[in-house]
């Protein structure tokens, strides 16, 4: 068997095969398996963006011998289209192949290669009052997916086949569609069919409250942000497999700068490995990864994979009515997320505390100015067609929707401001902004660069 490539060991996107890490000794995997194995359970898998929710369920489902059937939501879907969209991606040939590997015998129902799958489904759906007039698998599929469906029509499929219904991005649906879908979901719980809903943390409360009838039948599994200990296992596994020498210090540094996001760890490691001399017998291949190698890789990832955050930051930092603002309120709110310890959500009291820390010896920003900025965030971001922060007034909590922004911000500041303490770097930055009444333009520098950030 050929050795895996760098891209296979450290995938920049998608589920890792060689460097998959079970966090907390496999706690999330065990909880998700238990939830899905409970008949009628709705499992709500939540966590910040890019924390490995999809990788987690794709790791767990084969273990419990189920194939994913995914509904990806959008604001354009009606309730009937919501259910039909699940069947559009149903592939009986893949199901037959996977079932053979798992030792399950489905040939009598769907055929050895899944060739009779849609004919079987038509007969199964007839038991719940859905009649198909077409004949032949292709014609049957076309008729079914173009029909007006409800949750009950999927129950025979989910009960009798090793299939797991997965719903992603549920929050994108219109409110009336959400309400109708949730009312139908009770049919699943009554018939002992489990459902997996994948959502970002800041939308999980909305989903959990959407249907009071599902209280006690919904299991919350929040993956949260990764610990540096677990993140460090990714480079440890991958570098060992590729034969790249490294130290505990280097893997810990990579983990620290990944801001709790495994995808960034993978991307940094891929760039380090790609730049490393992998020639057999090379002296350089036997050398340890250097601090400079890590910093160069971090800059590359920030600039080339997350450079789109520059425009987002500049728009949100400016805020509405920029010329009339006395305080750098929006800048301070944004930067408060970059202070350590890193968090992807801040209760109001902690947000105020962090903003005050950033003000240093300057005049504190009045609470009224912060409150006004929080209330204006939603409409302002909608007008600018961007989404970085989400203020939940009912919880008095501010969420950062795209945590990869923290990586971008930290790399820019590390690259442009001198000093070792990150909080002091932020304070220095905003002292410069307030003193000059300007806006900062970040530029990538070499690791030994000493220039100040450019003021516009």
C-alpha cells in the first residue's frame, strides 16, 4: 500500500482519516452513539463553526452501522421540499455496499447492488398512505422527490434501513417552515426514529425551544472549542506518520495558535509539511521543525485561506455613522474576543470587563455606547451582507459566529506589533487608533519585521 500524501494526512477541509482525534478520551463519540441508539431521540449536535461537528458524526455513524441521509437547509425550502430534499441524495447502491461491509443483509429488499431500492421504497411508503404510479427505479425516484412529502413518509425508510437522518443548517429555514417541520418531527419520536440535528451553538437555544412537545426527547451534545491538549495530538499523529521530526514545544505552539479550531491545526500542519524537505535520506528531513517554520505557515494560512476576514473586520470595526462616533466601540467589541483566554461567546459582564481592559488608561467606553452597538449589530451586518457577531439579548451573550476570524486577527497583530503579551498588543493597537483618529490597515510582515501598523 502506498504511503499517504501530506494532503491525506493533514486535509485542509473534510474529515481527517489519519489524524482524527477523539477529544476527552472519546466522550463526544460515546455520547453521540448513545443518543442515536436511543429510539425516538432527537440529538442536537452543537458547537462553534469549524469545530469538527460533521467529522464527529461521520466518524460515529459507521460505528453504529448507519449511513447518513443529509438535509441541508436554505431559506428557500418549503416544509414539503424539506423532506423531499432528503431523498434526492439517497443512493441505494452506496447503502448496499456499506451494508455488505457491516455484515447486514439487505439484498432481499433492495437487491444485491441496490438496484431494486426505489421499488422497495415505493412499496414501503404505500403502507403510510403514499401511492406511486410510476414503474422502474428512475421513474419512481423522480415521482417521489417531486411530490409533497411529510415526515411520516420517511418513517418506513428510516425504520427498516440502516440510515440516519441528519439535518444541517436548520436555522436557515423561514420561521413558519421551522414551526411546521418541528410539529411533524414528533412523528419520528412517536415511531422510535432518531434524528440528528447539527447546528452552531448560538442557534441551539432557538432549536431547543421551538417545540415544547419535544422537551425530554431532545439530547444536547455540545462539542465546544477544542483544548490545546487535544489539538496538539493532530500534529503529533501526522508528523509521526510522515516521518517529520518535531518537539512537544512545536506541537503545543501550533495548537495554541489554532484558536480552538482543528481545521486550522490541519491547515498549518499541511503547510509546514509541504515546505519541509521530504526527500528520502535528506539531512533537513531529520531536522526538527523550527519556530520560524511554524510562524511562516501561520502567516500563509491567515493570508491565503482567511484573507477574506480583512474586509469583514474593516466594515464591522468602522460601524455605522463612523464619522460621528466618539469611541472605538465596534473595534473594542471585536478585539475583546481575541483576548486570552479565548472564548467563542462572552456574557455581557465579561464583555464589559474585556472592553475596559482594552481601554488601558484611556477614558472607558460608556456602557450606553456598548449597549447601542450591540443592538445595532444585526441590522448593520445585514446591510453589509456579512456575519461575524450575533448578540442574543435574551441570554445577554455575544457570540462570534466565525471563530476563524480570531485566528486571522491574532496573526495580523502578532505580525505587526512588537511584544510578547497579546493583551498588551491589543491595547497598544487601540492607543494608536485613538491617538490618531484613524483606522488600521494590517499588512503581513516577515517574522522579524518591526514596522508599526499603517494608519489610514
